[in-house]
C-alpha cells in the first residue's frame, strides 16, 4: 500500500523530532502507531488521523519556539523555521490519505 508512505514517513520523522528535543517519554507513540497500522480496523485510521494532526501542530509549535529563540539570540531563523513549518504542514496533509477509498477498504469497520 504505497498510499501509506507519507503517514509512515510523518510518524518516523516525528519520532526523530521527539528524540532530538529529548521527549523520550513520548517516543513510543509513533512506534505504537506504526504497529497498529497492521491491524485492519477503521478506528486505527481515525487514531492515525488525529495523531498526524497533533504531530503537525507540535511541529508548528516547535517552529515558533525556534523562531523566538533565534530572534532573541540575533541569529538567522528563516531556514530552520521554514523546514519545521513545512514538516508540520506536510504531516497534517498526510492525514488526508486515510480518506481514500482503497485505504478505507483495507480498514473496514468490522473485524
């Protein structure tokens, strides 16, 4: 299922983001989501959608914090902030994959 490439990549990148910022307690969340992806049940899709949107919001919050730190230190901020914003937007947009009919057929409401 190549359609799930972007959500999986978003979860892996978010795990790296958590590891970089030292949030080791939250690190199992992307790993558990990747494991749940093998369970063909529609609520797994709903959980993925919610988590991807939350991951994107966290990326945007981190971008804002980086922007403020860089401005306060008098350092350039454009590249780092734009990378974090792009990751946040693409992570939130990858939740659209779960509205596809082929993905919905793979994850039915009944087991």
